[in-house]
């Protein structure tokens, strides 16, 4: 039976931790270990973690006296891992039943694959999740060469991979090394690029994990600053091509492609903000778009829309917002 090590970093997520751990322990068809790393939580996280470890010998706990940050916990997990496969699961999220077996079946069938990911669904703030073991169902799987994955990610530089779904070969993870501390917002995006330099990438076309949406999740503040997201994504590509990505041919062309893609995305994000009445953010995003793609000043990147999910719905939403704001502005002038 294949083995998998799962690291669960935790900071003040005690109310969600039990569900996260149980969603792992109820997985069937795999030999697993769980390491909970508590980053000096101020709630009851460490007591819950200790209780979970007492209940199940597959669970181990490390308690930190100070919060060293998520990236440090990821890297501690990388050093700890010794199983065939490795996964990082946030303490407020859950795996769906059968997720590990589906992922490992794909990896076992093709030794050339370095990591496999799936679809990441959503779970509400206080929603309970049934972790009852169920029959593992097969799902459609697509695979692509690592070089093609990197090129596609440069062409459309959006991190659409749910980190909680990523099961990677531990040997591949050890080979590419630690997450980079100087990329606190996009260390996962840069890691997917690195893992693709040592193997192929597979995608399971089904929900593999659920991300819990609540006001205090770690990514809320970051995602609330639109311009920073674009700049940090650029930094991830710059870091990759300055290090492990140097082994690839045509890295200058790939980096240029990533910047053009960021410019295209920034353009439509700017239009969306302006349509919602956020002129300040819209102007900032347009400036970024022109920096990466000079043609944005006179030629909208229409092709970008068709790379996104639901392009027609997105265009309709923007036009509806623009019309609504125009109507409000006209009414304000008349009053």
C-alpha cells in the first residue's frame, strides 16, 4: 500500500482542526501519517491537536512557541516527510472522501508525474462536513508534460491550482527543495513551476478538497489588495526563472509571455473595477497593464476573456455593472 504524509499547519484554527484531521484519517486505501504544526495559536488549537494525537497514533503534533509563518511550516513539513507521497492541507479546509486514493492511483500508474492536482470546492464558514468513508470513484484525468504545463502557466499566469489538492512525489519535493520565504504570497505558484521541471503534471477532473471561506482566513487580506496580487505573481515568475527555471530553453520568451499575460489580466480586472465605480484601483491596474503590455493603451486584449471560466457571463457582468454605475451617475447629476 502506498504511503502518504500530510502536514497540517495551524494558527488559531482550533474550531476547524478536528474536521480537517478527520477528513484525512478517514481516507481509504492509503497508508498515512499526519503532522499538525501549531504556530503558537492563541485559541485552543494546541489542546485539540494534542487530543487528536492521543486518539490516533497516526497523528503527531509539533507546538511552536512563536509564529514563524506558514512558509516555515511548509518547509518543516518538507523536511519531515518520508512517505512515497506528500500533501499540505490547511487546518481550516478538508479533503473529500477518496481524494488521496484517486491522486495516488494516478501517480502510481505513471512514475513520470511529479504532482497531481484536482478541483478545489468551497465550504461555508461554519458548515459541517461529513467525513464518512465512501467508495472511491474513478474520475477523468488529464496529463501534460512539465514543459507544456510551464508554458501554459506563463501564457495564462493565474494560479488556479488549489494547493489543498496537490499530492506530489516526496522525492520530487525533496529534489526541488523548500518553499521560498521571500515569496510569502505566491510561494505555491512558484512551487508548481519548480515541480514541473522534474516531472509531468496531472489533473483529476473532480473535487478533491474543499476550501473554507470565512472572514479570518489567511488569504483574505492579501486578496483584498488587487494590485499586489499582480505584482506578487510577477515576482514568482522572476524568482523561478532566476533559479530552477534556468534549465529551460527560451526563458526570456517565457518570462515575456508571463508579463504579457499579467498585463492582459490586469486590463480586464481594471475594467471590472472601473465598472463597479472603483476608479482608483482601476487606474492603478491600467498602469500595470500598460507596463507589461504597452498595447493595452489602445488595443483591448480580447483573447484573454476566452481563457477564463465563463467568458460570456464575465463579460455580461462587467457590462451590467458599467450600465448600473452609469445610471447612478446620471441620476446623481440630475438631483
